[in-house]
């Protein structure tokens, strides 16, 4: 067991220490504020405070983990053997920066509480993030820091016990629109036909008629193909279905459609089915609860995983609403238009509510790859190279790479054959047993 001496034990400190040592590195820890207990301890130990006691493993603490609320934070980006870092510590510290304060800053999404301009959907822009502005968005820096810390600890404590994690991959399929033409009702189908004719989209008119006459499969109906692909390459997958009323930004098939319900049940027989919350439920807790209950009724089992429409996150309220609706896992933490690690990590973590100063009972599973961010890359080979580069970054720290694709994009063959490209991405992840 690793003993940590500090002058004050705070919720922030225990939260980030447990995440780094226990969750990422598999090291059991304990805390003490008593110098005599620290000195008596014969195993691995570190000091996290302003001054070292003797010549022990010492990390000079920044004030961030001992404060409350949000304060103006000045960041100066440094370098730790090729890895960006901030909250530098000075000469006496064993590490050149405060890894714990920096990790808390990233994991808590501290910067998203600071003043910033939201986009049209109320989202935090990646361009306002410290990771984007300092070119480390494509690196899971929290995990990299943790493993560099482990190497430093192993040099000092040869008998240090830790548990090895292994790399993992999860494919998220977002089903906000289950079908392009089918199962959408007579009125919506007729309106869609007239709009396609009015905008001279004759290919869509042909497809719409062919699907309606059962001469052609709906382009978004790729569920059997995806299930087969994931089974063949032993891929962990999670389908997020939107099951909500029609609105400006929510245009899925009607929740009254028996064919739609049958589709959800069919998919649930093979893989976990979770809830893609509607745009309308973002700030409406009762509607969020209703959508969850309705989806649970369809699949006849609890729905514990959530994903917000358009990856909208407003900290801390989004997570408070999800907790109130009894979700235990969320897959919204990532950027739609940029690849990389929004929270600086490829390891699932508990949400820390800064205004309440408490670790909340919901686990955040950050995704690094969104299909829309890949669509900006013009060549398929460049897409595969970028995915492989991110995969290698996550493999190096034994993390979890999560990708997010929608059945809409995978059914789109206008600009590229997305299904074939997705299959190549899946094959990249496959390691024969």
C-alpha cells in the first residue's frame, strides 16, 4: 500500500488520487496528515504538500486541490520529457509539475466552468480548451502522466505493487434516426417526398419510392450488418437509441411504431441498448425520466447508459439531471468536430461536481473519435492512419478507445463508402486469439 502524506485531506484530493493510483495504476493507497505515521510507514510513500519532510518522494502541491469553488487559474504549459504539463513545481519536487492538480483540472472539466462562449447548441467549443490551444488534444495526458509517475515510483520503491490493465475498445452506435424513409408514417413520408421534389433531389425520390415498395432496403437499416461485423471481430458495442417525441432536432421514427419497437428489441437481443436522450430533454428532467422509462418498457430491462443529443454537456447540470434520472454511465464526453480527449483521458472516471465539492455516482466514458470529426479528413487512408495513431496512444497507457458512429453516417454513400471504412477501422482493432 502507498501512503500519502498531506497537510489537508479534501474531497478533491481523494477523488483525483484514487483515480490515478487505484483506477489507472491499480495501486492501493491510504492518506495521513500525521508526520509520525508517515515516518513509521515502511512501504512506499509520498508527500503531497508545500515542503518535503526529509528526502522522500515529494510532489509540491498546487493550491487547486485545497480550494473550493471556481477561481481564475493561470496555466503555463511546460514539457515533461515530451509530454505537455502545467502547474510546475520547482527544484525540490521529485516531479516537475503537480500531476494531481493538473489531472483534476482536466477530469473535473474545470475550464468548462470558466467564462466562455457557447455554440448554437449550448456546447463548450474545443477551441476554447487548453488541450486544443496547446496541441495536446490527441494525447490522453492524464493517463500518460500517471504512467510516468508509476515509472518514477518504481525507481524509488522496487517492491511497489500495482495491477496491469489491458487495452480495450468500445464502438458506440448512435441511432437518432433509425430509418431514412421507412416507418415514418404517411404524412411525414408525403411531406418528405414533396421537399425532395421541390429541391430536385431525384435520387432521394427514387430511393423513397423503392423503399416504400420494398424493392430496396432503407439506407439507414444496417443493423444486421453491424451486428454481424461486431460479432465476427469480437467488438464490444453499445447501441444508443433515441426514443422520443418529434421536435425540431429530434426526428426519429414515432415511438408508437411497432416496427421501431421491434427493431430495438431485435438489437437488444444481441448487444446492450442504451438511451440517446432527445434534444428536448436536455433541460427537462421529467421528460428525460419519461424517455428512459419508455425505452425500458420496450426492452424490458433497466437502461443505465446515456448519451446526450449532439453531445451537449453543461457542467454540472447535465450530470445532475442524469443522476436524478438514475443513469449510472454517460458516453457524451467528447467533441463532435474534433478528434481527441476532451477530458485528457482514455479511462472512465466518476464525475466530480465542483459547486457541491463531491464525487457524483455517475461514471463518464470519454470517446475520442466521432464520425463527423473523421468526415473532415478527405482520404480514407488518412482516416485509417489517424485512427491508428489514436489507437496507439491509448494502447500505450492500457486505456479504452471509444468511437462513435451513427447509423445515418454508416448508411451514407454520397461522399464515401462509410460502412466499408468503418469495417476497416474495426479490423484494425481485431487481435486474433
